[in-house]
């Protein structure tokens, strides 16, 4: 009788583990297919900054070239701040550039920074075809290991970008770029490193 009960318990355990591993494998598959946010910094950072930005926005490029480096050196690299770069495309050219920035889906920011640093080289032309041609030319010159045309036609990435934009409007009333959110509150001071530094220091 005891052996029979043990056998029944063992069978139930095996069934439970079988179902659990099937569920886990499906969960991991969903997670692997999910488009990742482009972010930097420690998950345990006290301060989280969201940057809603458009890749054709000159002020966003200025943020990346003139403000972000000091932010990275003094706060992000020290584990004090986590930053997420959220897509808020203002036009089709920015939408396509965002697809390129997200294409590897590794959460890394190197392509995004590259596009902002070289904005003047590609964000120009009389129509979208010219913008795309410029964008393709500078991307193909670099060894990013992505297929430009495949990236541009990736519907999952496009949906993720548009969801970012919708979230920005609904949750934070974003209506211009760049818009900075610090710990879920809109940063309403003039955007420069000095003002950001003061706000961050009060939170850490």
C-alpha cells in the first residue's frame, strides 16, 4: 500500500515537472521574441531616466552628444542611474531609423548613439526614399551585423516603437522631444547637464 502511494506520488510529481517545463519553455520563447528596450545602467539603480526621443530631432542629437556623456560617466557607469531610450518618432524617417536601432534586439545602445552622432549625414533629403538611402549607406559602412532591408520590414519592432510612442502620450503626456522622465515624473526644467545633475543628486 505504501509502495503504491509512493508510486502515485512519483507519477504526479513527474507530470507536474513535465507541465512546468513545457510552461517554462513557452515562457522563455515568448521572452526571446519580445523586443527589448534600449537601456544602460544597473537594474538596482535608485534613479531611472526615460528619454522619449525622435531620431530626426536635432535637440535629441544634442542630448546624446553633449549631455549623455557626462551622465554616463558620473551616474550610469557608477550604478546610480539606469537610462532607457524610448522611441517617439516624429516622422517616417525617424520611425525607420528607430527600427535600425532596435534591429539586433540585444538592448544595447551603440547603434542608437551612432545614428544620433551622425544625424546630419543621413537625416536630410527631399523625400523618405532619400532619407532611407542615406541611412542605408552609413549603416552598411559600419560592421553592425544587421540586414538593413530586413530591419526595415520587421513588424514586431515597428509595433514596439509605436507602443513606446503611445505609452509616452498616455502615461506622461509627451508631446515633444526630447522629453525626460525621472522616476516616473516629467523633468520640467531647461534640459542641460547641470539641471539633470541637481535633480538626480536629490534622489540618490
